[in-house]
C-alpha cells in the first residue's frame, strides 16, 4: 500500500508540471552505478514520451536529475527567481536532500 501511495504522489506532483508547461524534459543519471549512462525523458503535454541516451552536460556530482519545464506563454510569472525560491522553500521543506535552482538571466 505504501508503494502505491508513493507512486501516486509522485505521479500527481510530476503531472502538475503540465499546469504551467507545454513540454517537460528530465535528464537523470543513477547514483547506484558510477559507470551508468545518462538518460533524457521528454514529453509534450500528451500521452506519448521519448527516452533516449543523453549527451548534454554531465552532472557535477556524477549523478542527479535535472528537470526542465518549457513554460506556457501565459505562465511567465514563474520566471521570477524570487517566486521560485519562495515556492521551493514553502512546498519542499519536507524533502531530505538538496534541491538546487539554476537561474540564468537573458535579455
């Protein structure tokens, strides 16, 4: 029962990204095997997705997960770094591992 609840919570939380994004990209590399490959999962707000080996920048710690939300046009309020940091602080305080927010400003 606990496994089903965990999967359900992850699924709902992950799916909620589509409330603000047209497309989601997840790049991940396992911490269990230092020689493992890095993979990219990608989906547009539909029922199909792709998983391919990823050749983008490797993780600095040799393992990790990077989630990229490609925001919808009407969701630009989520580009405000302060708003994102506040949301992370408020809604992720129970998570026992570090969450890093990478922000890049362009003109």
